[in-house]
């Protein structure tokens, strides 16, 4: 088997594993946060923070990258 064929099989598997790890980690974080004193309020706060922080970080990284 050629290296290109091996990579064409490995990269999608790694992509799926990465998505599963990230989604699983977020799910566990939300479940743990829901069991604290904050309950649903804490989950909502974390969700809003993620929705705001991820595009904000991408914007700042894009500006930093295009400035050079």
C-alpha cells in the first residue's frame, strides 16, 4: 500500500476521533456543571461564553495573522 492510501484512510479516522473527543469533553463539562449549585444557569453561562469566545478568538487570531 502506498503512503497516500494510508494517509487517505488515517486522516478521516483522526478527524472523527477528534470531533468525538471535543464533543464528548464538552458534554461531560456541561453535565458536571449542571450538577453544581449553578445548575442550568451555569450551563447557559458556559454556552454563551463559548458562543462569544470562539468567534472572538478567531477574529483576534485572524487580525494578528494578517498584520504580519
